[in-house]
């Protein structure tokens, strides 16, 4: 496993360069693909070869493809049938080349994850890597007037779907409620001590800052997961000890528009990476331990303190 660092150097090359020759035609149309190096870094850091990696909102299957290339087994769930078909095609293509690992994609709602994933996987997944939908204003592709022959630019591939039930189209409160449900489902399929890695970032809606990373941490806690690390995955390259930004057209446009309106917005240079862990023991067991280790009201009683020391030494990991 790689040495853990709080800043992940995940953009030494551009996203298209990282994806070259690994995906079937049509994959590029997804509006919010995870940077392959982010998924790969998480997989190398938190798993061993032969273990299983899950993405409950897998899109075109970036996490799954990287897992297979690194010798892990891959499971994915995707709500939109269009992207699920592409994810399946990308996984099948990769599996044919690798030949020693397995991959599976299921089309369905991640809030019913435990019903979609076969029961033999429950409690065995080593790592969840995923990202909630956010910041639609930064997604999509453009074609210039030189390409289209029309005045101005044309935006395309900026919507996940037209389904109003897709979480990309709901309010922030609804998204967080749904994501809490998804993380709760992930907690069931994770093995004890397993890891969930969630990438996200804040964004502005009508000038108001939406602190999605902090909200996702709260969702993780509500789902029974323990926040263990908060890292930054670079979206910018590094050259001569300086960051080289690789913003999209829409990021640049949004920054310029915001500054003209008096909002001090800057180009995003990183993703927030939230790392959460499934407890080694069940939530009920944790609550039982907490009840048994509460300090005794009698100051002369040391039994509670001795029990706490015993539990702590027994639960210590090497």
C-alpha cells in the first residue's frame, strides 16, 4: 500500500490523457466523470490486490476500470440505464484485457444497494469509492463557433439525465438525505474496518456557498461511519513546484461572471476527499461498550475505568 499523504498528486496529466484507450465510445458524454487518478490512488492506498471495490453511483465505471487494472474485483451500481450500459461495456472491455479479476455492474437505485448487490458480497467489500452529484454549472462540454459555424458557443453533455428522480436534479437537502441512505447501505456491505472514500467540493448557488463536504461528513456519521481522514486530491498539475491549473471552460466562465458580480470566486484546484471507516464492531456493540464504560458516580470506584482500559487494549489494531 502507498504511503498516506493528505495531498494527493492526482493530476500529473489531464483527464483525457488519463482516460486514453481505456473506455468505449460514448463514455466521454457523461457530464461528471471521476478523475481516474483519484480512484486509482484511493484503491492503491486502502486495498490490497484481490479485494473488492464498490462504487454505488458508478456512472460510466471509472472506479471499476481502475480497480480492475490494479488487480481488484469491482462492483458498481448506476441509476441511469444509459450510463449503466456504458459502465458494463467498459468493465467487460477491461476484464477481457486483464483476465484475472471480476467486475459487475447493476442498474438500480443505490438507496436499495443491499437488495441490488448479491448477499455473498455483504460484509466483504474492502473499499467504497464514490461521489455525489454536485455543481452542475461546472459540467459539460462546449463547441465553439469555429466548429459549429454558429455565433457563440454551444454547450452539450451537461445533464446526467432528464429523470426528475435522479439525485442530480433534487434539492441539496434531498440529496443529503438520499446520500445518507446510500452510505447506510454501503456500511452494510463494507467489511468491519472497511473504508469509504467520497470526493466532493463546495459550490455556489445563486451566490450562496454550499458546503457540501461538511454536509457529507455529517451524512457519514449519521450512517454509522467514522470520519478518519480529510484529504485534497489535486485537479491541477505540478510543474517546478507550482500548480498548473486545468479548469474547464465552464469553471473559467463562472469565475469571470462571479468576479464581475463582486463575488471573489477562484478556479477550483482540488477535490475534497473524505475518508470514512466502518467500525470494527457493530453499532449496537459500540453502544453497549459505551454504556459499560461510563464513569462511575462514586469517585472511589475504579471498575468502570478498568473496564475501559480492558476494552481499549482488546480493540487496539496493530
